[in-house]
């Protein structure tokens, strides 16, 4: 005979009651998760292929010679080509995600103010800091190319869209937003290097490149920007294509610890020193503004020095390319010609010989977001972002929504367990 469970003491709650509690718990989780505010209302990004989340296809989508517009680009995370020059996410993607925002919309893909509710990305693959006239005036052949001046025009046009009739109405929004100014300037060196312009001449371009970045920051501050993250250049001496092109028989040309080209990395450090000095001058001129230097160089060098800590086994090889000792060749490149693609991109430091893999981008992003490679620390500068503090003490990268969601789930499960125990025992 079945026993009764009508008293306060014996038996278990009915299945209907348990189901009701589960539904209630799920509702609480959903409500708590949806109410979590992002760390900053918007992110605006400027730069080149290291930051482009999809403007490139709108400008060059009809160019069948550009392999980044088709697979295998994007295969790791998005499962399709998105215009990103990698197999997956970029540093700006990890930053936006950690801030509690969706991936940044490419500026050229939006039409309405609602499209840019979380910010916009103006970066374009192949973009330079300086305009082509600068190089032509110095005897360097240069076609028309995207540059920082055009990206700033796009930003001003966006302000007219967001605040029609009066840009000053956007001031509050700009004050609270995060501006990622770069990485930019790498192509001001890459294009002349690949054109075999004498290195001594290329080095003379650096003060002008840094000045352009500085004037752009000043203009953004004038428009209301209060928090700017300014990346330095990556260690170009560790780029597989450069390791192939500038291969040397001299042992002293290479860093013994990493195998990267010493003289090229020293040039990256030279650019970064000038940039750091310029940012310090800007901080003195704009005391109420947070100008954060993002040390892409040292964040990346940590990967090249200790790749296994990041799960990377081939730090100086391209996953996708023409083969050879660095995964690249002169006759084929990723997506073009008789190229090869590795089976495990997460084990490679480079995706296509010029651009990092998602695994490398993620490693760099972790170093930045933890505050290890930002000066001053981004984790303390953006005080409204407690998950950055938590990330600084964590071992693995977790985005803020995931951390928050897991905490809420654990809390609700605890409540549910306690309630069931009370119903059973009391």
C-alpha cells in the first residue's frame, strides 16, 4: 500500500513542486544574467588587420586575389570567413567579450544608430597610420591605401549619426566609452620592408608614425574620450614570413631564447619606446584622461619564450601556408596557390605567416586584461569592471558573462538544495 506524504515530516516534495522550483531557479538565473551591465557602454576601435572584425570585405569584397575573404580563414571559431585575418577571434574580440559587450560591429556594416549601440570598429586590414602622400613624398612607391585619417573621418560621421544636429549630445556617451587606438603603424613599416626600401630609411619614418598616433589621440580627447587603450607594435622579428624573407646564416642575428630575428625585434622596441614617451607627454597635457599603454610586444614575447604555457607547440610556424621551415613559402600563401592547413591551429603561434593565430591572440589578450601588460593597469583604470580584477587572479581566461552566470547558477542551486532539504526534513 502506498504511504502518504501529507505530514510536515516524512516523504519528498511532489514532482510538480520540484519542477516549479527548477523553473523558478532558471528564471532567477535568466533575470540575473540579463541584468548584468557591461563594464563600459561602448568600445570604439581603430587599426589595421590585427583589429579588423569585418570592414575589409566591404572595401575589397570583389577582389578574388584576397584569400582572407574566404575559408580557411575563420575556421576555428566562426566556422566561416568574417573578414578577420586569422582563424578565429582577435584581441579586440576578447576585450569586448570580457567587457560584457558583443563583438564589435564593423563600421561599414551598419546603417542606423541602433546598429552601433555597443560601439563600432573602424579598423581595416592593410591600413596605415600615415597617408600615402607621406611615402610618395619620400620616394617610396605607394598606391591609395586606407589610413588613420580616414578612420577618424568615419568616427566623426558616426557621431553625426548618433547625435544628429549636435555632436555635443554624444559627449556623455564618449566620456564613458573605451577607445582602442591600434594596433596601427605596423603597415607603415611592413609595406616598405616588403618593397625592399633600405631599413635605415624606414627607421626615419617612426617619429612621424608615432606623431600621427599622438595627434589622433589628441583629436579623440577633444571629442570627449576619457579612456584610451593604445597598443604598441608586435615583435615583427618573430613573424614567420620575415623569418623566411630575411633568413640569415649569422647566429648572432637571432635571439637565442626565441629564434626570432634580433634586429627586427629591436626595431619594434624602438617604435614602442617612442610611443611610450609620447603617451607620457599626452598624460601630462590631459590629466583627467586615462591613457593606457598596451604592451603587445611583451605580451607576445611571453608566448614566444614559454609557448607551452599557452598550449602552443609551434610558436614560429604558420598553420596555414606553403610549408617550409616556418610554414610559409614564396610560391603559396594561406588560401592562395597550393597551400597547406594544419590540423590543430591552437598549437601554432601564427595563422598565415603574417597574422597571429587565435591561440596567440587569446594569450596576448589575457596578459592585457589581467593588467600584466598594460600601463597603468587596465584592471584598476576601469574600476567599474570587477571581472578584470577577478581575471587578474585567475589561471584561465573566462569572460565576465560566464563568470557571473556560473556564480549565479551555483547560488541558485544552493538555494534550491536548501529548500528541498527543508521540505523533506521539516
